[in-house]
């Protein structure tokens, strides 16, 4: 779930995303509704439930600032559901605070937390919250190359800190950005030379990372993280899917099963008829791309020349379905779309996205039930 407010006027055209404003009451009611849907996800038999981390979005698109804190409340209302943030934006956190908070949720939930990490999308969030004034760019935007490189350096070093803190009883760290503990830190008449994270995870944990650029695709298997792919033309996806397996074998040893350690996110809308699915999907689809197209989210689409689409593309619903990034239709049509990826990729980990920006949550709950009860039983084992 993005976790956006309901928008009766969602769709292409006005209002512009930058013109949207919502009151605090709408943000609060959205967060309450997201908790209700997390409980419903467990009732429907879903394995996990994910929300996004975003900040300062008075426009109403993503209004959960802390997926870990949100997850603690959801864990108290569920018994088996696994809970993740897609994604914790690492450059916006001090890595030790992030490591502590995740470990606390993971331990108190009995090992049900999933650690999702990313580098960010929105400059006003990253620049405001980063201790180093880090911004964010995209790989294919030359004007932001320096911001992207610095963000990547901070992210990778912060992940080193988190792994060390989780794996060692006592640790210190000296990097380009983090010095832990700082040299000369007074400590009860002496000097602090090492730290102990309290708590550390008591249960095995998974790390999943967004993969949206070639440098990240190189890094993720080397670091041992699972890879999350979203909004890609199916041929680009298959290429990256295989590249990850090759790099995993190189850096980690061994051979992965076809779908292991990789997750596909698919935007899904299912209705009783093909026409109804398309008509109900279109407003949320168009709001999605009106909001995210300028951030470069469509760079995984294929252009008419067979190469990556130009930065800033705002695709139509027809283009998104043609790319196989969105699956829209009847239960049979959606199941066939999922079977395509089962056969093409050996898909094991599927994250369904049933709530497009601005959609009413009554429709989202209906979509969750349709996917669980009508679509997934049709997918070939």
C-alpha cells in the first residue's frame, strides 16, 4: 500500500499533484484504514503486508512516515502476518536508530518483520532528514548524477553499519560518513571505544531492496539482499532477473532457483468484466503516473525504439498493460497474466498492488478479496 488519502477527483488532468492539499483528519483516517486492511490481509491468507515510508506529503499520496512504528501496531492486531516497509529510506535515517527500531519490531512480533530498504524518491524528504544533506537523483538523469552518487555512498555505508551492528556483540565503525562511536566520546570516566546494539534481531531476517538502475542491480546481489522489481517492461524484467542470478552466483556462490531472492510487484485490478476493470483502474492509474512520472518511475518502460523510455514518461493505461507492468481484467485474465510470469521467471515472490493513488479503501478491500479468492486459486502451481 502506498497509503494515500481517498481522492474523488483522481485521474488525468487537473488538479496538479502540487496543488493538492489535505487536512490532518484525512491523514489520520487513512492510517486507521490501513491498519484495518492489514488485519483483513491476514484473514484473506496473504503472507505479508507492506506500506511505504514517506514524509511531508500534504498532497496526500503517501502519508505513513514510519512503517516500523505502524508495523508494531499491526503486529499487535495479527498473529501470523509478516510486516514490511517498501521501503525504509535508509539515507533518511541514522543507521543505528533504524537497526534498533527494526530489531524491536522483529523481536516483539516473533520474527514477522521484513526489512525493505531503498534510497529514496523525493528530494524534499531526503534533503530534510539526511544528516549529510544528501539528496537523490536517478541513474539516467545526468543533471542529478552527483546527488545520486553521494546518496548511493551514504546508503551503502549505512547498510554496512546496520549489518555490523546486527552481527557483532561489540562493534565500532569508521567510514567516510559514519564514525561510531565518535572518537574521544566520554564514557563514565573513560572513552567509549565500542558499542552494543540493544536489541539485536533474535530471529532470522530478510533484506529486500528496490532495484531501479544498473548500479543497484550490481550492488544488491553482492550485498546479499533480495531484489524488488516494479514497473518494468517484461523483457527488461527478464533480463534483470537473470542478471541478478548470475551476479548472485558470482558473489555468493551456488545457483539460485529461477525465482529465488527476487520479488515482482504488479499493479492489479480485477472485476467481473474486462470493460469494468479498465474503467475502474484508469483514474487511479492516471493519478499514479501524474504523480510519479516526473520522478522517473517509468524509466523501466520500453519506448517505441525498443530502448528505455525517455525520462518523465507519463504512460497511458493501454501502454502500462502492453508493457505487462499492470494486469487489468477479469479473474481469468489476471490469473493468465500471473501465469505468464510464473512461466517466464519461475516467479516465487509476488507483491500485489491493489490500491492505486486516490482509490476508495472500500474498493481496495474488495480488490484484496478478489485477488485472494478469485485470482490466486486459478494460478497454475
